[in-house]
C-alpha cells in the first residue's frame, strides 16, 4: 500500500514544485549568517555557491538516461529528501572551499529533480489541454516564499543555520511522501520526435533565442535569492528578519504573478505577456541599482519577482512544444543554459558586489531586460492542445 494523498495529476505537479522549492529555499535566508561565520567577502561566498551550478550542469548533462533506468517515481521520491539532507550537510562547511565541494552534490540532485518535474508539468499540461506550467512554477515560488519566511523568523531567533537546516530534513521528507507518495509519471507527449536523448543536449538556434528571452529573469531571480538578504544588511543595516524577508519578498511576488500568468497568456499571447514582464523586470532592477532607502529596495525586489515570474515557464513550454527533437532534449538544452545561469551568474556577481558595490549585482538586469524584450517573439503564440483519447 502506497503512502500519500490520492491527488489529481496537476495537483501532484504543484505539490512537487512546492516541496522541492521549500527544501531549496531554506538555505538563502541564512547566507548572511553563513558569510559572517566564514568571515569572507561576497566574492569568496559567490565562488563557493558556484558548486551548486557545477553539480546542476553535470546532472542535466548526464542524468536523463540514468533517471530513465531508475524511474521517475523512484528518483523523485528519493531525490527531494536527499536534497534536504545535502543542504543540511553543506552548512557545516568551515570555509568557502568546503562549502563549494559540499554544494556540488546539492546541484547534482537539483538537476535530477528539475528534469523530472518540468517534463511532468509539460506532459500533464498537454494531456489536460490547458496551460499549467506558469502555475506550477508559482507553487515553486510559494514554496520558496514559505521557506524564506520560516528562515527569517528562525534567523531572528538566533538558531544556527546548522540546526535550522537539520530540522528541515524530517519536514521535507514527510511532505514529499504525503504529496508524492502515489505519484505516477504522466504519459509522453504524442506526435513528438522519438530520437534518442544525447548526453549533451546541444542548443539549436531557436533554443538560444528562447534562452535570450528568459536569461535576464533567471539572473535577476538568482540575484534576488542569493544577494537580497546581504543587500539589505549591507546597505540598510537590516536585522536578520528583515534581511531574510527580502528573499521571501522576491518569491512571494513572483508566486502571485505566476499563479495568474497562465490566464493572461491564454487571453493575450506569450509574446505580449513576456514583453510586459521584461519591462517590469528592468524597472525593478533599475530601482535596486539606485535605491537610497530600504522601501525602494523592497519595491525593486517586488518588481523583480513579478517581472521574472513567467518568462522561464513560457520559454520552457515553447521548448517542450517544438517537434524537431524530443521534448526531453529541447527541455534539457534550455535548462542546461538557463537554469545554470540562474545558479552560476548570480554567484559570479559576488565579485562585482565586493569590488564595485552590491547594487551593481542588479544594474546588469537592465540590459538583459532589453535583450529579452527584443527577442520575445521567439515564444510564438501557439496554444496548448488537448490530447483526445478514444
């Protein structure tokens, strides 16, 4: 007998995104405390965070055939609790190098989860005949927001990061089996290519165009997660709660926008919605760059959350709907670059923050938003079609 709730397929997808991101989001409100304990600057901390990006790239490149052999269900049920345990182990690092090395297996586990849940969201979306990708990512943001708020209160209490993340292991494990205990993968899309999936998913020109649409959102979302707590502490002397709240604010505003984005996309078009969002993203990044008061910084984070909300889900859906290659290959090609940019770019901005000021980590978002506006036409306007079965 399988343990867990018997839920509709789309609800299981939403639950998977929530539990996974709640697990992932527990680290970032504690980065100011981790940085202080190590006694290092933003540059060294940023380089240590690259360990997760490297692990993710390795996983996205080589994991798909391994996941196919193990099975999506078995991999997902094991990977999310494992991710929580690996995060808990990583915060025991005494220096940047150890932190870097401990984050490599974290990234490898993240890559496996990303492949499964994004493909599952696309297949369920195709099967039920309506868009759920943005709403699925809304639940990712809701999970991150929840972890950010929990982390803010715990940080203010003075509990060390090691104890905090250790407490998250049983919470995440229980949530995984309650929500996903009866998870079964959806059927493959019909009508797509059956070409074998290679180890490295080479990005084609259309995929590169999709990456240019969402890369600004990924970079600014990552900067909001990695650096917003330290930004508020360094520039405005924020307390541990209000520094951690900055992380939650990005995710919370992003969650609300993602929850309603699918309806706007269906009513208007992916291109129009994307251009509105990248404009909001650029304004938010500009506010973060020039902020002289904390409320301006918080407003900028809200706009970054809204602006980054649906650009990656829209690009993911557009990649998965292409029929030139298997959906898994196109999704992997997009994710390999876009998601690693989300993990790799913001940590590298730590050196920019240390040498030029932390506000420059957000100034780079303005030209990236302009690039996204110019290339949004790559998203197309084809609606999701339902699969009719006899």
